[in-house]
C-alpha cells in the first residue's frame, strides 16, 4: 500500500482515524496509550501486509531479533543478523548469477526486494547501537519496540526515526486541535508534491531519459535531467511530508528529512539538507566510530570514502549507486581540502552565487549517474550532454517539450524555494482553503491514473 492512493486516502486513513480517535479518547483521561498503540500496530501490520503479505514475517523477525539481542546484551550479534538479512534480500540478486554459474543448485533464481527493508532495518540497527552505547536501557515491552519499528507512516520510506526521539511518545502523548490541523495540512502538501508535481514530471523524465537515447538531443537530455532532479526531490520530500504530517496527527514528532536542498551553497551544504536522517545515521553509526575527522588525513579520506560508498550502495543493488555515492564523497573531499580548507562553506556576493550554481550543477549531474543502472546507457547519456558541437537553438524537439512543460517546471522550481511563515486568522483560513483545493486536485489526478510508486520505496 502506498500513500498516494485513493484507497489509502479515503478508506484506510478514515477507518484508522476513527478507531484511533476512539481509542485515544478512551485513554486520554487515564494517560495511557496501550489501546491506541494496539490500533496503530494492527493497522501498520495491515498496511505492510497489503502489498507484501509474505514479508510480514521478515518484518516481525527483524523486530524480534532487535528485542531479544538487546535484552540479552548481544547487540553486536543483533546488528550482524539484521545486516545479514538486508544483504541477502537487497543484494542477493547481485551475487546469485555468479553462484548459479558455478553449478550450485539453488531453489531460487531471484530474490524479491521487500518494500522498505532499508528503512526498518536501519531503525533496528540504530536501536541496537544506541542500547550498546548505553544511551538508553533495552525496551522491556516487545510491543513498544514493535510499534517503533513498524509504525506505518515511516515504515517504507522513512524518515529514519531514532528510538530516543519517540520513546516517550510511545508511552504518553497528546494530540491538540493544532496538531490535527497542521498535521493534515502537512500531509496534503506532501501528497500534492507527489501527485501534482513528481508524478507529472515522471512523464517528461521517461520521454527524455527512459526511451531510446539515440533519439535524444542535447537539449532534451538536459531537460530530462532537470525533470528527474525535480521529480526525485518532490517525490521523496513529499513522502516525508506525508509521514511527518500523519505522525503529528497521532501525537508523534518525527524528524525533518529535507531542508530545501536545491538552495544549497555547496555540495557539502546540499547533503546537510537532503535526506538528513540518512546522513546523520551514517555520521553517527559509521563515520564517527571509524574516527571521523579526528585522525590522520589519510584515515579521514578513507572514512569519507567508506561512508559515501555505503551511502551509494544503500540506495540499490547496482554499481551505479556505488559510483554515485563515491562521486559525492570525492566532491566533498575536494571542497574541504582544496576550496575551503576548514573554512566556512558559505560565501556571499558574486563568488557565493557562482559557488551555488556550480554546486547545483554538480548535484544535478550526479542524478544522471543515479538514474542509469545500465552503464552503456549512462555513458551514452553523458556523451549526449557533453556534445556541445550539436547544441542548436533550432532543437525543435527540446523546444516543444519545454513549451509543453513550462508551467509544470516553473511551479516545481518555485516550490524549491523557502516561503516565509505567515500568521493570523486570514492566513489560517487561506491555508485551509488551499489545502482543500490541493486535495481535490490530487484526487482528480489519482482517479484513473497509472500507479506511480514512491521512488524510495525500492531502496
């Protein structure tokens, strides 16, 4: 089940909301959460089983490993077992052909990737690592830990929530009318990002990058790369907005995952703003344990490359993701060693503006590596991009596509910027009216639309 689906929006959520609201009302005066937690656990299991009924057992087994190993003070074993499960299901298809070519008789020739496995396994790992570090005691109640890992808003595509961030809210939480109003508005904004912007941009991406590249002109290639760069941002940030909004309606405070990344001042700044919960996961559980930057320069370079190699590989079982991660790791090293040398990465004036443009260009080029899993297509695509001899103002195909999608691209670029916060009754009413309008537009677009799953659910 996905969020951008009419059944989820108009059946699953209302039924869940009614039952959760009844449970919350019953428990509110008693200041307990057992009943509302039970409702949330049951609907989370239903949510996951709807699309992955077989892998519900894997999900439960992952939680059981975290629970038992933490209680038995075998956190390292739990982390190893969790990583082993991630390796088998996510990266097994990379090694299976080689094993089968050796004549080994296996009952399977391919392994289906469970939805959201990277997210719920990372939450299990963060819990075990924090218990091992003594940041908090092992959870004694299995169902509290179960709720933390399988809560449906953040189950299949994040944000990656730490146990310490919601452990108190699992046991005691309050929901105000402001929480409900702002949570629903946040959900609708996220839904609009996904349905109105990202899904519409996907058509332009497929027209330019997903077809026969021999028919693609340099102008079309750049247009497609721009479309994909915007698509992946609005797709993933839209999911995060929906997750954070639903969490707030239930009394949970999830961490922010995006902070207008395309306003970055440098590549380093981009990664402080993009998928922030993944960045802090690798920082706290890989980079710092390896020594961080408090070691010799060679070890520091090694640490950066390890972290970014893992960041790339986390995104998928294909070597283009590894290259994509290392590409950014090298850019970050170059920024720190050559350009900034420990100074601030923020510069003003004309120089700062030029740095912004160069950084944004490097980020967008990185999405080209990310998009193409086939290296021959990737090479062909970048040859088209760099074929300056064939750039022409009479590129009618690119001009036609740009004209057809001018409004969509303009809206997408506009909403990459930060809007000032507004207060007052007038703006409150205006936000409510706009929310209803956005929900109606999203609903119309979803009726009869081709299914566009979130890009990050497959990671």
